[in-house]
């Protein structure tokens, strides 16, 4: 299960987040991934104001602490997180049982095989290192990559990663019929929402739960994504 772009505040974004947390247990996911932006940095402000935004990670993480999955709950940071106090945000998440993947991969046992879950640091903040993240991951084993910005898939597609899960776009928050989103953030303009195939890579862009700048959505509701991974059928000649 994927949730993304929380942008915690105690008035607006908390509402869809609480609704999502009521839905998740009934879906009984094996694995939960959170693809960044737990806080919101001000559009205009000082460095100290941006760092202070990290305080919102603590009540956000306290709510997310209720998430449970057999294989665990994992997260990556988004651009708002990376522009704030990273150490404080990571500490808040880890204190509530959420592991943060920062340019690294972990192996998850599954039915006698392994699924690798990898996560890069934020791309817009210039700290993503895909080569380091995938170091030690066998090329012939299944790999899911968490990367906040979906357009990073153009780089990911040059690697053996099978599935990239992203957020960041909010789907534009507002979508006009026959036109789409009037505005999308950098690195979310090629693949703004839903499923895409880039070569052998599958990408899914979640439109998120919270909002940023304007507390409104139109024709673009908050989203929880439940993804089922299936092993490809083996060709009879290869058995």
C-alpha cells in the first residue's frame, strides 16, 4: 500500500489523513510505503522558518504510528522534507516505527524468495544517489524503488528496477476537464498521476493525501493506492 504527500497541518490535510488511516486496516496490506512530504516549507521565508516546518513531522508521525503491515512500514523523504530539518523529520518517523530509506535498499523475504525495497533521498534537493541505493542488489531479483519525484523514472529506467512508486505531483490538486492540471511542480510534469511504462520499468504516481499552498482539491481526490505484485508466469519451455 502506498500513501504520499501528507503535508501535515492540524486543520486541512489532517482530515484526509485521518480518513485514510481508518481505511488502511481493512485492506490488510503486507507492506506500507510512504513516498514523502510529511511537512510543508513556506513558499517564502527564511532558512529558520523552513527548519521550523519540521515540527509538523512529529504529530504526523504520531498519527502514522498506527499503520501496521506484515513486512513493515517504510518511507522516503520529499522535497519539502529535504528543504526543512531532515534529521528532525527522520527521527520523528523512526521513533514511531517507520523506517526511512535514504539511498539504500533492504531485502524483504517473500515465499522463499526476496523482494528488494529501495529508496532514494530527494531528487530536487540534489541528494538522490541511485547507484549507491542499488549497490549490492542482485540484478535478477525483484526491486521496488521509492522516489518522491515521478520524473526520476527516466533515470530509474536505465537500471534493473522493476517498479517505481512516487508522489510529489498532487495530480495538480485541481484538474480541469479536457485540459488537466493547470500547474504541476518540477519533476512531476511528464508522469503526473497513475501508471506508466518506461521501457521495462513500471511507474505509479500517487496524487497524495494532503494539499500544499491552497487547501483545495477539485476533480482530483486524495488517494490510497493498493498494489498487488504478481510473479510473471514462467514460459513452459523454460520450466
